[in-house]
C-alpha cells in the first residue's frame, strides 16, 4: 500500500543508502523476487570519483545479474592496460612496473569466467541504478532523507522525508539494511560504535580532464601511476575512463587540509613532470581509515558496506567487500522472507562477513604501509647515485608490492572457516591466501569455476536456491538430500557434471552449493543425517 503522496507505507526490506552496496542489495533482492525500498538522501550524483576496481567476485555477481557486459563497456577500454607503474614523474624515471595481463578486457581466466575490470563509480553506479529500476518490486527513492527508526519484535518503523516536497513519511519494514556509509545515521541511532578504528591520513583528490595524457610522456598507458619523491609516494594518478578523465590523489598527512588551499596546477605539473593542458573539475578531501564495526546485526537491523567497515582504497578492496556483504545478506533475507530460512541464517551474516572485513581491511592497511619508503633526495637525479637508489627501491617494490598487484586470492580466496552454516567436517587448515590463489571446494569456500563440456561454467548453475552438484562419471544418489530439502521447503536443484575433471577439482562426488555460490557441504555419498544437514545450512539448527 501507499500513502496519499504515493509513497509506500510498508516493505519487506528497507535499504538506507543508494551507493553500490545498497544498489547491489536491492538488485540481489529484486533478482530473487523480494520487494524492497531503497532511500538515498542525495540525488545519486557526486563531485569526486570514488571506487574504480571491480574485482573478480564482484564481476561474477554482475554476470549473475546480467550486467557484466554493461560494466565492461562502461569501464576502461578493453585494450587499455591495467599496469601499475612507479615513477618519479610520468616524464621522469620509471622505478618499477607490474603488468597485469589478467585484468581488463573480455574473456575469462583459469579461475573465473570473468576478469577484474576498472569501472569508476561515475559509470558503475548508473548501471546498477538502471538495472535495479528494471526489477519488479524494487523501489528506488533518491533525494529522500532517513530521519530515524524504532524497532520491535516484528519489524522496523522508519521516518523519512522527501526532500523535493518536504513531505514526511512513515514506512514499516520487516528488516532494515544500513548501506549508508561511514557517517551512517542508522548506526548513529543504534549507538553502535565502530570497533577497530584508526585514521591513516587525510588525502586530497584532484579530479580533472585532459585528453590522451599518455601522449605527453614516454611511459605509455597505465591504470595506476604511483608518483615517488624523496619522501616516498606522494600521489597516485589514475585514468578514470581511459580517455580524458583523471584523478590525482595526494596522499596527505595526519591533519586535514582545506581543499581550497590546494594548488592543483602545481601538483598536476609535478606528477606529469611537464606542462599539459587540462580542465580542473573538482578538488576534495577525505579521510583514510581502517575501521570495522563490532557488530553487524542489531535485531532486525543489519550493517553493510562502509557502514560496517572502512579501509584505505589501497588495493581496491572496500566496495568489493561491501558487494560481498550485499549478496550474502540478500540471499539470507530472501530465504527467511520466503519461509524456508531459519533465523540462524541471519545470525550467520555477521559470523561470515565480519571476518572477511577484518582480513580485507588489514590487507588494505598493509598495502598502504608497504609504501612507507624514504628514498632520499637522489631518487629523481640522472646520476649514478640516483640510478642506484632507484634500483634498490625497485627491488623493494617488487618484493613488497607484488601481492597487491598480482593474484586473485583477495577476491576469491576467503573461506567462511567455522561458519555455523557450513558443514566443514575435519578438512584441516584453511588455505586462505591473498596472492597465490588455488581453487578449492572445501565448505565455506566459493565453489570453483570449471568450464563445462557443453559450454558455460559450473558457476552459472548456481541460482536462487541451493544446488547439489553430482560430479564425475559415476553419479552418486542424491535422494536423501533432495527429500530432506523438499520436506524443509528449501529450494534445491540437482545438476550433473559428469566430467572427470570436475570430480578431480571438487574432490567429492556430491557438493551442496548455497545460493551465493559458496560450498555448504561435500561428500562422496549423502550423509546419514541428511535432514540435520539441510537444517544446518538453511539456518534452522544453529
């Protein structure tokens, strides 16, 4: 129903925040047929470009939602290299270079049907908004302020204001998801402090337009240009569209700086090492943090994305971690609202996602601190001493920073070790790595990618319910599990993958995969306690 102004007065899920995480949650719910209302105080635009990196896992989510092609088309051109370059300036000396040939462009990799992309939020958010608006039951309300809420045993009542009309509205929701960033009004209303909190600095971003800037120097195109001076990295210059839009981030110091006091021309010239025509678009400051909320669930209220965790963008983990939150929370809310998921499923959201945030925030901070060099005044000199300083720094960069620029473990390698929703058994130590990622089908891990003989990938088999894979040429009997799922009302499809390579990769004849593509259980035969297993993975026995 709606009030006299046409504003809905109830919704199963109220999402506060219209950035990529809130939009991702709305899409995940809408894709599953769950109505939701998203409110966002802004009109959806922003003055400064934000996140750029779309990692492998987020691209797999986009593939499932049907927007991966749109993201590729809107991001960096397919032939634009994703190289990471360390230089004294773009016209100065090259110190180190990382080629990342597995990033960008079309096609898949050995470990995924997708590739990491660079698609700035300037372009990514509009794709998410357009897709969300096209899903039945998804209601997006921008320029709508969240004013507060009260919750009881059955739901949440939120107060909202339409900023275009000034009208106030009351909305009743079964659940509230706070995807509203580091200054979340929801978290403030909860009195929910951020657990581990630290300020790493106060950078300033300079957003400008300059056509084909790479023609002004001899380094060629690169997606990451780290500018090194006597005191270390002082700026990062990145292309935003592979054509004309750029962002130069000054790493800043311990105290905030008034953006109006920044001499943008001085810093752009210093980064280039030469004059170049450009158009200044905006300058803005922000705070670099390492922050993780102590809790993700408060009754019927859940925190996700920057509302739950914040990290330095060094490595591009923040938005991608938040998109993982959105998908995890989305399928669990859908299961409970559809009646087959137990309440323990929602407790499992924090149990699974908070350790991922701890891991990713720590890695981002470590990436940032690996740049803590002081090469000294000779770094940019065309002398034997300058060459020696650069050679030594190159060795250090190649040793310390390869994990940031190479490998896919940060995107795919986390495992929900000890999750109450996964039946791990006794499978030994958890192989959770950042750089040297190897696919595994142990419970709690993202199910491995494998190209199927008939085309496509096994990952495309995973959908809105659970999937039971029967692997190898000798199919195991799935009937105890399918009967238990049917009795519990849990949606379960059986997919045969007779390829012996699939059995070798998954290591068991049966593999139960959750709606988010995470392995819940595996074995060579259905367990004696099939009903208990089904109850566990759907959150009914925790």
